[in-house]
């Protein structure tokens, strides 16, 4: 049978076909989750800016010539890593000289504190005993000559010379005794204290020179990235001059301006959902502080949010959107965003009910409320906490019918700072189907493309997005064309749709001639 051109008779569906009726081929296997009940606050979306957790203009504490600059702008350095090294030869020579002088003073102090040597004490004692013996000899001569002088039997010259020799011997004995006593007593306390003070002063001088010598290597005060270099090899750096600018982004701050009416709902350490357009990721931040200084014109208060950034994907200056608390908490029904699909009449969720013949699924209109990461508050007629809703497989349902429901295994929320990215899942089995890329046009995301697979089911063909790159698309999405190989072209240039959900299914009705 010859095949002719294939015309597009259907329309593009977003996770739900417009047609109703039983599922072809029997029950469809789906993944479901129970509706949760959670205290949620209404939120307000505020734009913000990523700021480094810390920023430092690292300077040199001493003056000198730059000998080495081992970092470049953009390099990561750990705490204590060298940013700049100055010439240190002159300071090293001064330190060596001061260290030698310190050793001399320490030896002198040790000598004073140890006291006199035993040999010196013995020598002084012997000198004292010798002088004392000499004094006694001349004392005897004085007494003898004096007796002769009194009897008129001694010449005047002999008498006077004997007296002089005696007085000289007495003086020598007194000097020897004083020297011996001084040796036994040791150095005076004042002399030892003066020597100790000299040692301490020299130690301070050595420490100062050692400090300056160590400061010839300018080191990073914390782990971070070099953003600006302020010097170069061979350049003279003055004391206190900047060497490099360093930012810490292992965790980052997000600064938003919160209107004064909502400040009372912003509690410290409260979790806040943050969207960063540059990375396409959703993050969980916490309120670090509310700065109590309002902008008098705008009546807004600066609020800092703290966000882990272990993978360094967030850079200072990036644009963010944060959903800040804007009212008291209320109990709301919450489902994963993947449970929401767009039908012809608006947003719906597929609710699974148990029956005698097995589980059945039926669509239920839903109104969306506040969002939190991959969850959204909903209200729907008859929906209650504990009800089961379909999260995976709902895009293939065409109307109420039987299903095989299995629990959905949700990934744990990532609070490490890495954006949340869902796995696209396996590609559908194609059989005689066709594959390619779908070029799309979006006002906010030029050049957008998505993988697709086309699988034929009799007269119908289903084209499904495999990689969910459209998850973050905002605004109208225009499908330009579906080029399936070289054999067929499905023209759908006139179709326009919005993309609030993750998965897109194109339902293409075709006739075969």
C-alpha cells in the first residue's frame, strides 16, 4: 500500500490528550503518590542578586618588591595559600644578626644566674688567708717595735716603717676578705634582672623580624577565588597596599529587598525556595538575617539568604528569584508538580480510586496555589489528604479508565546547593518509529531544541519529549516543524502553547492512503 502525504489532524497536547474514552490496550501502568497536607505560607516572588559569603581585599602588611605572584584571576586558593611573595633576603639577614645577638645575651644571663665557679671561690679564699697571715705578721712586728720604742731602744725610722707596713697589711687583708665574700654571695639581683631584661628585649626584636619575614608571603585568609590582581612581579608594594581580591563562594548570600509589610513573616533560618535563571536550578536557601535598615523611599528591608554552593555553580552577580513568606501559615493540600497536567479545560490532576475490579483513574480540575520546589499547593473538588494522584504516566491517559498504580519513588530534596535536575528517563521503544530533534522558538530561550521519539500506533503517531529541557521555559512556545528523517514532514508551525509542566506529548492524527 502506497503512503501519501500525512496531514496533521490533531493538536498539540500538554500531558493530556483532549480525547476521552477508555485506554487502548488495557490498563495503563502509572506511578502515584498520596496527597500530603502541609503548613504553607503565601509567598511573594522577589528578585535578588547572588553575593559572595565573604569578600576580602587582601593587602600586604609590609613593604617590599614582589618576587612571585603564583595566582591568576579566577584561580581557587585554599586558606593559607600564597597569593604573593615579596623579596625576603634583607629581612632574613637582619633576623640572623638579631638571633646571634640574642644567643650572646642568653649565655651572659646563664653565667650570672649560675654564680661564681668553685675554682674562683678557692682562689679568692686563698688570697684572703694569705692577706690575713701577712696582717698578723706585721701586727706582731708593730707590737715588738712599739715596745722597743717605748724603752728608747728603736730608731724612729724603723718604728714608722713598721707602722706603715702594718696598716698596709690590714688594708690588703680587708680587700681580700671583701672579694671572697663577694664571690660567695654571687652576682647582685639587680645585675641579673638587667641581664634578663636585655634578653627579653632582644627576643622581642627577633620575634618582630621573624613576623616581618613570614609576612613576605601574603596568604589567603580563607578559601576562595581570586577575582582581581592588584600587583605584578617586580612591582613595589607599600605597607597596607592591596595585592589581590578574594571571594568565598563555598556558600553564597542572596540579597533581596523585602517590603515592610512582609518583614514580620520572615523568620530567621526559615527555608526559602530560590530559582537561579543562569543555572536553571531550584535551590533551598535559609534566611540568614533581616538587616534592620529600610530603604526610606521604597520601604523595603534588605534580607540575606544563605545558600550552600559546594559545586561553585552560583557566581556573584547572578540574577535570582526567591519566594519569600508573605503571610501566616495555613494547612494546604500539596502534590508534586508532575501531577499537574494541562487539559482542554485547564489544569487537571488524575486521581486514582480503588474499585472492585481494580484501580481506576479520572481527571479532576484543580486550582494551583503556592509552590515549593517540586511541590505545589492545590485545591480540587473532593480531593483530600491521603488520596492518590498520578505523577508518572498521566501524559498517556486519554480519559477515565483502569490503571495499574504503583508507588512513585521521589528523589530526596537536594539542599546542598546543586540545582535539582530530573532524569529524562528511558526512551520509548520505537519499533518502526522515527527519531530526531524538534526545533522550537521561545521568546526567552532562543535556539531551544528537544529530543523526541515518534511511535506509530495504527493510524496515530505520538511524539514525546525525552529530555525535559522545556521545564524552565517561560512564555509561549512555538513549534516550528517536526522533521522525521527525510521521508515525512509534519508541519505544525501554527501551534502555540505555554509550558507550565515538564513533559510534552504531541498527539498527531494521521491518515494513511
